[in-house]
C-alpha cells in the first residue's frame, strides 16, 4: 500500500473521529442514512455557526475568562448563569484623616444591656416623638444587638471634613459591627431631616463601601406633624440618593470605618459639602439593621404604634417589638449655635445659672430649684441630653414629706423644665410634683429639704416615659 493510500486512510479516520466528537456535543446529530459528504457539510456548518455565536458573544463580553466547560450529564441542561456586568473603577482622590479630639457637639443615649435578658428596654423609647430604643430582634426580643445600642454620639469638624463617632455598647458576638451607622441632619432647624448619611458593616480601614447619602428633595420627612406620629405616611421620605458607595458627583463624599482607638465605636466622615457647608444645624445619631429604608422616614409616620410594637413591657397593648426592630437613635443636638431648648427634637438644655437675689444683711434666704425632665436611662438622675418637661406643677410644703405640712407655694416649670422657689428661710420643707405628668411613671418621689445656711438646694424630678 502506497503512502498516498495510507495518508487518505489516516485523513478519513481522523475526520470520522472529529465528527463523532462533534456529534457528542450540542451540534446537530447525523442520521445513519445520510452520506458522508452531507454529514461533513452539516458538521462544518454547525462549527461555523458555533464560531459565529462565540464571536458575537465576544463583542458583548469585555473580557474572556478561561473557564472549563461544564460536562453535560444525560439530557439534563444546566441552568444559565448570570454574568455580573463590569463596574466602573472608582478613583478616590482624598481620604479622611483622624477625628479631632474633644466634643464639638454630642449626646448620650439609653443603655438596654441591663434589661436585655428580660426581653425589654428600660428607657429611651418615645415612639410618638420619633425616639427609638430597639436594639432587639422582632417579636420575641430574645436577641439583643450590642452593636446597635448607641451609648453616645460625638461630632467634630476639621477642615473640609465632619467626623462623627458613634459609641455602641459593644461589637457583635462575632466581634463585628453588623448594622448601618450614621446621622440625620436638619439644616433649616424645622424638625425635618434634610440629609441622611449611613454606612454599613464597617471594616478596619476607611471605606466608601455600603455608604450612602440621601436628601429629602421635597421637604416631606416627618409628614404633616413634625417628629410626631401621624401615619399613614403621605410623603416619600428621603427620596434622592446623591452618593452610593463611591458613585456620585464626588466619589469621596462619605466614608465609614471601625474606630481604631475604640473597638466599641464606629467612625463616619463626610465632606461638609454634603450638607451645603452649613455652619448651623441640628443632628442626631442612628443605627439600623432591621428596616434601613430611607423612603420610610420618619418611621413613626410609616408605622402605627401597633404595627411598630414597643420594647417596653409596661406598654402591654403594643409590646413586644414588631415591624420596627433592630434600630436605635438619639435625641438631637446643635452645631454652630447655642440651643434655646425649643428646637424640634432637641435634647434637654444644660442648666442655666441660678439667678442671684438681692437681700437684706439681716436675713439671707436660700432657694430651692431644679428641673423636671424625661428620664432617658431610667436612673432618675438628671444628665445632659435628657429632655425637659414644661408645664409641670411643682409644690412646696412646710415640714418634711409625709408630715402633713401645709402648702407654702406652687409654680409651673417653664419650657426648659425648670422651677425655682426663692426667699426660703431656714427650716425643713417638702418639694413634690403633683399631679404627675400624664403617661409618665417611675417618678422621683416627693423630696424633703433641710435649709440651713444660705445656699441653693437643687431638687430634680425625673419621669420615665412608658408609652
């Protein structure tokens, strides 16, 4: 047999093997009755079709990944897999530095860790005024989130950057911060939030991942009654997102990280341009994991009290937490100006100096003064950040409390929650608030005061809200 015949035989054998391989794939099958040339023609047509389809796919797909072709078992066809579209590379030009020391503006918040084992919050919940203390899961409240339980918030500014440090009770059991952390800014001081900045699941380094900045473009956050609960929600809350994980007009607008100096804290940094370089505004801190829907702000406009539930067992008709869960926020504080105390959502204003009295040298009287306040943490001791109760009726009686002494004087607290009885001579007196403000319990009891040498006696009355 000559070499030409050997070559021809090898050629047709190779071609036959190649055809058999192709027929085992998804190309058209060759029938036994078809002649060899027809089979060859059909096979190469299929090959050309496959090549054309591959080239077309290459025009759509920007990069080809050399991945092994999955094997097809019997007649089962694998489900198509979605291929993620490529995302634009975000180039950061400026990163935040370190938050400056001190406290330019700040507030404290209730601690729910002590009552977490009882599936309840002790204080800090004021649903009708848009204040929440809900670092628990829904319905059973048997899971407490220390990494959502705000202890305090601090704001400072350095150059173009505004820094907010939110201190939590602690990290999760796994040592992480699972929630979203941030702040709400009221720039026109009308009680409606204007900008919401939130960053989720922060890591050790500054990052824009999971950081978003929203604006309320139509001034409807808070619905009709500002801060108060008035569902059903008529507006669309924060309706405009201006920054989404580095995507926006400024790729460096807002950042988040786990604080390197405090494992219980989260740092947020944003450029002052995010709030139009406003020099005077009010802000409050937020954590959120259960809802995190900017379009539903204020949450007490989106949910009724019955729908939201309550973390307070004393509010039996609403307990436990339901639709509004795994969220915590603080009262608000001012930046760039001294608060008057009547700003919407403001924390209680610190004590003002007690006025001096002009008296005769023969008799120097004392005074009894203090503040009636909403007790944010349930300890019945006034602290900066706890809200005043205006209009409370305070009474002064002769003799110690319980002795049956007659009433000497009475007064109502001002909008700052403060009262004062002046010209008090030496002796024993009883101070009480009567009647107790509606819906408040766990009150500071009537207090006896012994007046001796001339001085100012401070008697504060705390009321824990149970609604």
